[in-house]
C-alpha cells in the first residue's frame, strides 16, 4: 500500500517538474540533472546535450555556482535569457540537515513596467507599516512599567531595579556608575519615568561632549552680551529648562573644578545665576548624575570636590558589566532582535545555540552597547531566519586581539598555562570556522574526534 502511494507521489512530482516554467536543477557540484521541457525548447537542446554537464557549459552566465558557494537563496532577480528576453528568476539551494544536495532555479515572464510599479507600491506600504509599528511600540511602551525597559533577569540588576522603584518618587539625587556601554542612560530614564516629575522635562547634557569654556553657559545660561559671540537676547541654561523636571548630568566626572562649586550651590540652595547676570533664579530640579569613572579616586587626586561627591552620591547604583552577568545575554539578544525587526523591517527569528557559545567566550568590553551593535549588524546581514555563526565572522578579529590581560598572562604565567590558553583559543577559532561541526574541526586541527572531545571537556568549551 505504502509502495503504491510512494510511486504515485513520485509520478506526480516527475510530471510537475516537467511542467515547471523554465526550471533547471543541478546537484551540489553544479552538474545539470534536469531541465524543464519549455526551457529545453528555448535553449534548443535535448537531454543528451545537458545531462551530467556543468551548468556553465549550458548557460555560461548562470548564477547557480554562486548559490552553491553562498548556500543562500536568490529570490526575484532579473535574468536575461539566450533569446534576449528578461525574466524574474528564483534560485533556491536544496538543503537538508545542513547538507547541500543541489540548486533549483525557476523563471517567470513579467511585464517589467508592472513589476516596477508594484515594487514601488510595496516599498511605500513597507515604509508606512514601519511607521505604524513604531507608533504602536511607543504607545505600548508608555503603558508598560518604565522599569521593564531595563532588560535583565540577573540578580544584581534586579536589586538595582528594586532600588530605583523605592527611591524614584523622592527628590533624592542619583549617582549611576558603570563602565561605558552598560546602559546608564536607560537606568536614568527609568528613574525619571517612575518619579512624580515624569510629565515635565527630562533634560540631558553630556559634560564631556561640550568644551569646558562653554559648559557653564550651557548649564546655567547667560545674559545678553555677557561674552564675545553671545546672543543679544541671552539664553536660558539646561537647569532652567529642566525646572520642575529632571536633569541628567552625564559624564559628571569630566566637569571642571571651576564649575563644581557652582553646581554644588544649585544642589544645596536650589538657585543659580546666569553667566554675566546678577539676578538669582530659583529652580526646582531633580538631578541624576552618570559616570564611568571612579569618582572617589578623582576626589583623592583633587580632581573632584569631596563635598560635591557626597552631595550627588545620595542614592548610588553601580551597573555591573555584561561579562559579570552573562545570563542576560540571551534576553538582551531577543529584545534587540525584536527592536531591529521593527525598525529595519526584518524577519529574524532566533539565534542558534552555537552563537551563544561564542558570545559567552567573548569579553564584551563595550558591554550592552557593543552587544546591540553586533546584533544589529548580524540582523541586517541575515535579513530573515536564524542568526548563525557565519553572520558573526566579524567578531572573530575582536576576540583574538591580544589585550592587556593576555599580555600579562604571557609575562606572569607558567609555560603550561600559556600553552593551554593558546590551545583553547585555537580550538574555539577552528570550531567557529567549521560552523560547530566537531568532525570537521578535528580534521582541521589534525587530531581525532575523541581527542577533540577530551580537550573541549578540559577547557569547558561548549560550542
């Protein structure tokens, strides 16, 4: 019974192939195994002319060899046939269990003017759809708890979230510390959104991005004609702009000592004077400070006022680097994929486990910001489907640059330790090149598979 079903299915498939519109099939080496009847007529060839021959001998400008090499489908591309007619061609690699068996290529005639019009309409609809998605995302984001924008399941971040929720509604000053890229601004946003000032201005200023001689006028404003180049009308500063709201002083450690005393007065007295002005202006502002520096060390070096440090360090939260909370990596990756799918109109589904294994080996010196940029680049490169090791080849050069820690290892460790570290890096790099295939990796390393497994266990490598 099953045999009859299989034979019937095979018969239908054979008939379907012969009826396909300008279809051609090759094996994994680019050898032609099938050409549809109408394509044979167009090319003026018979089966004995093409069976078992390379595709280039039949169609010299064929794109099938490129599909075999890249293993990526090619959908909706224009192709000019032998008779000069232009068709829309789809080339699809035949892959199962990561093994390439061949390529199938089909072509269809279209009115190119109609195609161009439809393509423009599709682009406009996609653009409109993206705008709607962004608006929906913004509206849904406002309805959610602001603290949920901090994506993490790690215990250390959960403690920080709890601290923010407990103190956000007060007017206490926050000092948010952490390495570059840990997301200090995201945490400061949560503080403002959970406060009673959330409906008023949230003004942000980077103290390191503005020249020191201009920072004072940016923060506190200036009166007309107070210095060369000043506006005739004068200008209010960021503190006045943030009145009744919140101000974020990012990179507070870069603020010059000459301004720190004036900032201290604003914090203690709730008043300021514009540059060149004599009038005292009362303000009511909640202050959040961020820095990637060790302010206590700055105080000891005389670069930061001790009294100002104690004034801004009322509620301190220190954001741990990503390498200390690797359990957050999958959650962050999922969050970023969803974000980039919406913003770039992509269709990325998930990240393969061997990619996570690569991520756990990486140091992430740029922290969450670096992870975000890495995911964005890979998402755009892939476009749709799953993110695989091949989409992160650019990360390899970063992984194997000799940093200070490695140089220290070479200077202070024993020869055995150094050899082990080099061997471990070589194994990881080879596994990535082999796309996680341990048999192929063993061959590239010149060792048998059992020896490779022993070394994986020894070094705790899980790729």
